[in-house]
C-alpha cells in the first residue's frame, strides 16, 4: 500500500529506488545485519537495489514496509510486515548512529497503529535472536509477549541461532494506553 505515516519526529514512507546507496551504507554493518535473519553481510548497493526492486505500492498491508526517515537526515531504518507460514509478522531495524533515542519504538508503534487500523488481524507475530536485548526491550514496551523459542538461520552469521518468538494481540494493543476506550468513544 502506498502509505505515509508521520510521528512526532519521523516520517514513515514507502522505500524508493533512490534509497539504495544509503540503505547499503546502513546495512553494511555487522552490528545490524548480524541481528537480522534475512540480511546478508557484507551488504552492498546491489543487495539494496534488489531488495528495493521487490517493493510495489499495490502490496496488501501484510506485505507493506516503511522506510524510517528522520527529517534533515534521511533514511535511518525500516519497519515492515510480511507473511511467515501465512501468519502476519513485523520486523524492523535501525541504523546504529540512531540507537538509544527511542526512534525504533516510535516508528514501530506508528506502524502497528496503522496495521491494526487497516486490517482485521487478531494478532501480529515478531521475534528476535535471543542476544538482541534492545529489540526485546522495544517489543516489551509495545506489549509483545513471548510465545516460544526455536532456532532461525541468520544470513549474516551463516548459522542457526536461538530465536525468541513473540506475539502482540489486537486486544492487548487496543487496551494499551486506553486505546479501547478511545475506539469505543468515537
């Protein structure tokens, strides 16, 4: 879907072919790619161009992604949805220079608001490698709960790693911060 979201500090927009050079610079960092399952390392401009070529504005919500754009800076990360075994899933990453400033929580919260508003999905799944404490903290802030563990292959590390599977239900999301009362009042 061709959607743009705005938060207090960020613009979440559709990825563009012109993002390739900056995307490649940001993801060609093992501190990031080594925490993601589907991103190789090293990550070059050809990888970015290929990935950007897969995005179309006519994709359904469960396959929509948002480039995280910080005004005055440009692309600083990505948050997106995909289907895994028919289940909706959210994934995200943030460039290292922008860590520890609340950007990932802010962007993911906006994407989840949008997703639950435009779909009838009863839940959204996610997950993280067990060593990724920062991502776990983001998910806990947003109300995700652990639903299991397993192993998942990490392309950058070329190995299977312990993975924590998480889920956020629509009911938990709506109840968070009085969203249920807000929805019922309108």
